[in-house]
C-alpha cells in the first residue's frame, strides 16, 4: 500500500511554526537510504527550536518533524550494508555522509556535505510519523540489542549522546566537581554522565521539584535553585568554584552563571541551543579570565550508537526514567503543548503508533 496516515509535523515560513497532521505516501528508499516504521518516538527540546526559531531551508515550505525514534526496517536502498528488513534500529539525530573530512575524523554531526549548518540542516526528520527515512543508513544507524528496551535505546540517538558529550568535551576527570545548569532531558543525561565519568561532587541546578528529584536519582549529590545558584555553588565548593560547569538550557543568563561559578582554569561546557539569541552577553570580570569554553553537538554515527547501547544495557543507570508520559502518535500536537509548557511534571514523552509497533 503506497499511502498511510502519517503524523508529519510541518510548519510555515510565516510567523510562528504551525503543526499539521498530514497523510503522506510511504517513502521509497533511494540509494544508501533505509525506510523505517516507527516503533517509539518522542518530542525533543530541539523540536521547539525547529518549530519556532530555526530558518526554513531555502525553497522548502514544510518539514517533517521529529528526530528521535526507534524503528523497524521496512525497506533498504541500494548500497545499504549490514541491515535487513525487520531489524530494530535507532538512527542518530544528525547524520553524516561518511566521506568528508569531518566525517572521516569521526565527527559525523559536523558533516560538511549533508548540512551547511551542522546540527540543523543535517538533522534526521520525520520521526513523528508512521514511517521515516534514514540517509546514508549504513553509517548513521545501528541495530538495537535484543535485550534493550525501546525506551532505553531511543535515548541513544540524541539526548543521551548530547548530554554525555558535554561531559566528554569538558574532559571531566576522576573526583572533579561538576555543576549542571538545568535538568531537562539533556541536563539530566549530563548529570548521569558526570556521575558515570567519575565526578566527585555533582551539583544540579533546577527549580522544578520533579526534575530535581530525578536529578538526585541519576547521580546528583545536591540540587540548588536557579535563583542564587552561583552563591550557593561557591558555598558548596569553599568559594573555589567548580572544575566544570555545564550549561544545558540555552539561555544567556544561564551561560553567564555557569561561567561565574567556574574556578580559575576550569571549563564551561555549553550544550544548550541558543536559537533565540543572536549573541551572548556575559560579564567580563574576574570570573571570565583563564577559563576554557567548549561547545558540542550530538556525537553521531553507528559506532557511537553501539557504544551507548552497551552502556544503556549494562551500565549502572536506567535513563528510561526520563519517560514520564505516554501518548499516541496521533496526539503529537498535544504532546508538543504538554512538553513546551512543561506541564504535569513532564520530562520525556513516549509517542507510540496508534495501531502498535
């Protein structure tokens, strides 16, 4: 059957983004592509940026929404290797060509061919529908181990990899003191990642009680309120400041606070999306000099996915705790509203096909 009821999230160039439910043909795979039937999808904070802030690609009026999903392979294009119809897989949220200089260095998220704006124009798309396409599938997706649940596996495609990258890029060392600003899905993964990478004191900054509680379960030693966070962090560190501060929200004031609470020669690791900001104003005082600032996009590709699957399956922390709500794919518009306004203690929403996987 060539058509199916597909939940594609589309938006127009005029004003704020607009979500629409559309019927679309089941895609046919081109060379190097795989077509997947969605088993489980979710809404990401980046979806809100795509919806309202990121520019539309030139000449494109509608874009299929969603870049996080577990899927079943239903068709494979020419040249796709290592996969078969029926495989359960996850694809990275941003994709690479596998051939450019950045991809050959293992930085598929910064591909120079598939996206002129890495992390935006090379994003996976259409995962909030019944079917979606994975470009360059051989290198951008991986089989899910049999013993790994869809919920755990899905997170490896984006928020787990992104949150862990903030820790990795900062070179967190054994015993380091780490502060993570904002405990949304990415911040919570950064908190878990800091604990797994051997951090000593892990300080979470969060004002939502449900997220604060989850941060403690995932590895934080203490949670402080955003208001007055810098003073409280300095108190907790004997006025020294933290070795690493991670900014996981994407706001100028949070970035400034992360910088201010970092010790001399410490590191500020920014993984927030600053789509609403054309520039960042930070105070230039004694808290500015002799600090390292690093930023990161979600590390991508099949090898990264396999490593995160192994950690999700055998590691000490169950990140599927992030899923607080379940909804059908046909209610994705309601899920955006719930997630966007942070209602009812929401962290992550599991979106399931209406007729089952």
